[in-house]
């Protein structure tokens, strides 16, 4: 396939590869959006594909469904997971994916710079707080400035349609984005989560921490008995 700067399918890889995982409530679908930074231009974000997971999955079954997508990429990706509706899901995600998971708490306020270390097993997961409006406006600004490239497909088009359908309400605290009755924004929010992670100043730290355990350790130097007197 011939290289095309505007088509992430032709890029070959992402540096790094990111899976954004929005966790739906009982009537919503959880999602997985895959993409990351372009290997030739760190200022360009690509979204390669988007998936809606089967409805009615919770906890381990939901994480297992995400793991099927993860294995297609050789488990070599960073996973950004929405933990807003189910704090206990952090344990399940850590059990399934280990240190590759970065948690996100989507709330009314926050720019995604403040975090907590949420205990999981014998370690802790970084969980960042970000405002929903901030997340969507940040993604919109990247789209407007041409810093995002999206592979055209039914699910990615659906994600774009979800964002276009959002209703806005201006309050003293800022703009609030609402879904029209009977509609959802899970895919669109997942795209915004991926873009947020790809632009986060701590991205390199997350990647280093996530894959440090995979780096081969150098064996200790062999001490020759001839060196002793």
C-alpha cells in the first residue's frame, strides 16, 4: 500500500500505539478506538479504527473482549481507560493488561494534569481527572487545526456523527455538551480520549513505565577466578 500522509492505514505503525477504552453504562456500548502519533510527525495524530464492544458486558468479560483487540496489536499498546462509572474496573484492567493502563476520571472540570495513584494489587494505577467539556473542546480544536487524520469507515463516521449531534448549553462555568435523547457519544468521547493521551506531556513517561518490565535486563558481569589473588 502506497504511503499517504492523510491515511493512517498507510503509516505502518504509530509511535506509540494507543487504545482508548470508553466504558459504557447499562444502555451504552463500551468502545475501543485505536490510533496514536504518526511515526514521521509527532504533531500528527491518526485514528485507524474504532469498535463498539458487545452490549451487556461488565468487569472481566468486558476486559476480555478488549483483550481480543489488544492481541491483534501484539499487546504492544498503551491503554487509556475511562473509570468514571466503575472504579472497581481498575483492578480488572490491571489484572488483564498490567502496567499498560492509564486511568481516566471524566468529570465536570479538570484539564487532565492532576492525577491520583489508585491502589491495584501490589502497585498503583495513575488515574487522571479531566472535564468532559475540556476533553471534547480539545479534540475539536485538533480537528479544526488539521492535526488529526481518521481512517474512513462506518464506525469512525459514526463517531464523528455522535460529536456533530451533541447539543450545547452555555453556563457560567462554561459550555456543557449533552447527547440528544436516545443517542450516545461513547465513540466520539473515545476519539477525544485518544487525542488527549497522544498530546499529554507525560506520554513518554507512561510508555516507559508500561514497557520497562519487558526490556531485557543485562546479565551481571562474570567475575573470572583469575582475577583473585
